C-alpha cells in the first residue's frame, strides 16, 4: 500500500504499473476527504480503510474508489466499493450517493495524480 497526498502525488505511469501488477486495468483506493490523503494499491478497499483508520481517519470521511489509468479522464474514476455501503449514514449503495462528496473526491484525485 502507498499513501498519496497533494504534497506526495503519484504519476499516471506509476498507476499504470500498479494496475498491471495487481488487477490488470484497475487500482483500488480509499480517500479520506477530511485529512486529504489517499491510500492505494491493495487487494481490498477494506485493507486500505483499515490502514487509514489506524492512522487517525474517521470512518465517515473514508470512501472507496477505483482508478482505471488507461481510460479517458471522464471515465477513469469509479465510485464503487463495499466500504461505501452505509445505510445508517444515508449512503445506501456501493456508490458515493452524495454529489458533493463525489466532487470532493474528484478534486482530490485531480490534485493527487500527475497527468
């Protein structure tokens, strides 16, 4: 696993390499929208979530995403993870239901990934 921030971004080439080595076309990631950090490159979103929780993140700030580095910019970010399923918090799907949270995540990815 690797932590990514605005101060320590990741290149698209590195994402492509991670994708090839693990799933072939995708990199799993969990973002903490409050702390401005993302953990990437694990088999499960739950592993990345556990890493962030262990370092001070709050559950309600964590969202699982998938990055497909070979797709076009408008298609490469997917908001799909079991950790997003939180009916008691109003998120009733594996997606990120709140448009404002999706936008926060997009903005973070734009700052964290060097294109």
